[in-house]
C-alpha cells in the first residue's frame, strides 16, 4: 500500500512540475502578447473559473468518495451506476451553463455595453474560457474514476500531455500572430481535448467501469451523489472563493496594474499550495478503500506520518523559496514586483498550516464527513 502511495505522490509531483513549468513559460509571453489589460483579464478569468469549480454541485468529490469504497469492495456494478449518474448530472449542468452564457453574452451584455462581446478582444477572452470550462465539466468524471482506482500515474500522464501540447501550440500560434481568441482557446481547450481522448481509451481498457446504457440514468444513485455532493458544494464554494478572490478584489479596487504586480509573485507562492494538493489528494482514494475494509489502524498511522512529513516538507520548501524569491523573479520575468517578499512569506505560512491538517481532511472526505469541515 505504501509503495502505491509513494508511486502516486511521485507521479503527481512529476506531472505538476511539468504543468507548472508550462504556465511559467507561457505567462511572460502572454503578458507581451495580450498586453497589460488583456493579461489582467486573462488571469482574472482563470481565478473566476477556479471559483466556479463548484458548478458540478459537488458531484465530482462525492463520486470520488463513493468510487473509492467500491474499489475497496470490487463492486463494479455500483461503480458503473454512479459513473453513469454522474455523466447525466454533469451533462445537465453543461446544458444549463451553456444557456446562461448564451443569455448573458447574447442579450444582457450587449444591452449593458452597447456592443457585441465578439467585437471586444478583451471580453472575448472571458467568453472563450467560460465555454471551454463548461464543456469540460462532464469530461472531468474520468479523473475521478482514475483517482478512485488508484491509477494516479495515469492521471499524471494526462496532465503532462495536456501541458506539453498546450505550450507548443500556444507558442506556435503566437509566432503565427494568431488572433487572441485562438491563443486563449488553445490554453483552455487542451485539457478538454485530453480528457475526451482519455475517457475513450480508459473505458475501452477497463470495461468494468464503462457505464452501460441502463447506467446512464439519474435514479437513486444520482440522488445519493447529489446529497453527498451538497456538502462538498458548500465546502467547495468556501474554499474556491477564499483561494481565488484575491485577483478579483485587486482588479476592482486597485486596477489592472496591481493585478500584474500581485499575480506574478503569487504564482510562485501557488507552488506550495499545489504541492500540498498533489501530496495529499491521493490519500483520499487509499483511505476510502481502507475504510471499506475496516482497516482503521492503517488510516490513523498513515495520516499521522503524512501530517508530520507533509508539514515539514512544505515549511522547508517554502523557506528555500523565500530566501531566493528575488533571484527567482529576476530569472523568471526579468523584473521585481512590489511587496513580492510579503506576498510569498504569507503564502508559505498558509501552505504549511494547510499541509499539517490536509491528511485529516482526506480521512473526513473518504468517510463522507463534510459538515465538520464546513464549520471549520
């Protein structure tokens, strides 16, 4: 079990290293290509979309929790029913989201701005990113299936492929002076395309998890997913807003120049938060399978060790980056930003605290105990 966890964590860190390098390569080029205003709208749109992750009504997290237990019991029939119900729910969310976007940009936006959003190169960025985000919602099911089946390495391959393809195509598009909407479409569309291809290949390789026609229904399984998902929805809203509201607040209060000054050092600080997620998220599926087998001693022992080692690792990594933040910013972007040291020190402290408590949150998630996390 510990060997599989080690492989999962290592592959997750490797994939995140690649997917982090990709934006680091692209962001300076995007700043020059989009201009300060377009760049600010782009990074703000990313924050808004991250906040909108709760649009799946918590179905993704509740599916991961339930599938982990099914994996521990080798219950393929129940797993297929839950997967099928998830596709039905998220496809309905996709249609509803598509309708909302069509109404806003087709009727409300032109009446407010007296122009079409397509005619505004800055606002078309928001439109394109929203469309790809909504389209990708049903396809995120494959990530939950892979995680629950403890195939974290396969998920890592998906992420690495998406990052490499995205960077190459974006740089080529810029070299060819492609329209802004094309460049943004490549950035937002690459993960969607990879998810689609991965879904086809994985279900062909693992037919036990491929939903049958009768599984594509709402029914009791859909209701159970939604009931558990409501708790994840509330928790997801709280976390998504608190973790991504900064860009929106800065843009509204201080303007686009302040966003650029904050976004670049904050991006370095996000390394620590991403590290926490990569190290601890695989524990959810392992904890879920262990709880299904009533192996509570393993859950307690592994959580204690992960809490200690995770907190220590993030603290040390944060200290190293803090001592070298000025040099890192110069190498990366060739400039310094106002208050970059303060931004990064705050991020390091926050990430260390999260790393200490994260393993216990994974136990609660695996057990379907969400309410206590909401109050916390």
